């Protein structure tokens, strides 16, 4: 009996030893050490991009449709240079930290913070929340040339892609397929009828002349642009190229659609000159009080 017990104890000791050796070979570092290695690898990737990174940001505010593009250049001393549109470079600080998952945190003010500013620093922002964007970003996935993030607090969607040499000067390029995106010289005339257009009684006329931005949208291959002379209303056209690239489709955004008579929006006439980039629109809708509106707009790519 004692002999069998000795055999059993010997067997258990051998198995325990094997398990210990296996554990040591697989987990030769503590959890904190492994996590620090991951964070170090992420920082190495961020710093190694010779021309920095182009970031696409989709804030979480429900009424927002735009994609906002930024440029970032990181160094290994936790400093980052950001650019937005043609604004001058802004130097700030960043850090990588592990919370529920690894995070990239912009811990001093960058242009990215404008989207979350409570003082409505960008058009369409809401008082107190801005566009409900984020500057603390959970790292969902990473590769040598790209990152995918999710905003920690508001759930903004953010992607990074390695920049090219041209992205560091002026406006950064837009990631994705948005051939209509860019700046346009725009003119608009909006006729506000007292009742119906058929009655031809004009109450007033609204005008716009200036620059409008065709901004990339969170909807694939679609841009958005301010409607008529109502740039502060968050009313926008959604414009996309047709499948053959020769024409366009135009619809109102959700904010505009919710504030007019249901189903009343129509495009009465439109044209798109692919060569010059000129777009002409004539649109119609009936407002919630039953009065008709007709707007003619011309956009010429700059």
C-alpha cells in the first residue's frame, strides 16, 4: 500500500513540475509587464510614421453627419503636433495608458478637443456637449499603418492612417472615397412664399454668397453641405455621385427633414459638370406652417 502511495506522490510531483515549467515558458512576464510591452509597441508605431498620421473622426452627436479630418505627428517624449484645416500647428502632450483596455489619451489641448468643446467651437455643436466627441481613445486594433479607436466617454469613432508627405501642409487629405469633398464658391437664392408657390405671393428672399465646404459624411461616398442661407441651422443637403460618376443624387439631412412638412422635399432641377466640378440645384419644400420654399444654388469647385 505504501509503495502505491509513493508512486502516486511521485507522479503528482512530476505533473506539478511540468505545469510549472509550462507556465513559466508561456507567462515569463507579469500581466503588468506584458501590458507595458504592448503600450511600448503602440508608441513605437505612432512615433515611427515619418509623415505622421491622418485621423478621421466621427463624433457621437446624433445630428452630426460629418467626418472630421486631422493630422498628428507623435514623438517619443510624449509630445504631439496637431493640425486641422489650414490652422497653424499646435503642440500638445499625449500618453498611452492601460485602463479597461489600452488607450491613447490627448491630455492637453489639441485641435481634436474642438469637437468636444462645450462652447460650440464648431458649427452644429450643441451647447454644453459640443459634438460629443472624445480625446481619450480606446485602442480597438492596431497595425503598422493604421489604428482603430473608440471614444472612451462618448463612443466617437476614430481611425488613424499613416500620412503622406503632402498631408503635413495645409489641409490633410480625406480618407475614403469622397470625390465631391472640398471647397466651393457658392451662391444661393431662397424664395420664401407667403403661402404656396402657385399663389406666387413672395414674403421675402434669402441670399447667400461665399465659400461652402462639401464635407465627407459618415454615410459611404456621401458629402454634406449647408443648405441655402441657413448655415447655422444644421440643415444640409446630402449629395452623392451616381454609380456611373456622371450625375448626383440629393436628399435633405435628418435635421432638415424633421422640420419641414413630411415628404415635401423635392429636387426640381439639377446638373453636375464633372469636368469643371460645377453643381446646380433647385429644390422645393413646404415648411411646417404650410408655406412653400424654393431655393436655387450654384456651387463651383475652387
